[in-house]
């Protein structure tokens, strides 16, 4: 059984993204997140 990876700040990795939260991201960060959504590493919440 694997343990979920945690970030340095102790919070779990964000796997779910809402359309409104994507609007506030910078271009490079937005592209990385969208690519991960397309590869189904992250889930998009409508």
C-alpha cells in the first residue's frame, strides 16, 4: 500500500482543479496543469 506524497509544506498534492482556480495561474504553470489534466494525472472539476 502506498502512502500519498506530501509537499515540503506538509500539505497533500493538489489533484483536483476547478476552472476558476485555473484562471488565476501564470502561463507556464497553467500549461503544466492543463497538460497533466489531459494526461489524466489531475482531475478537472466543472
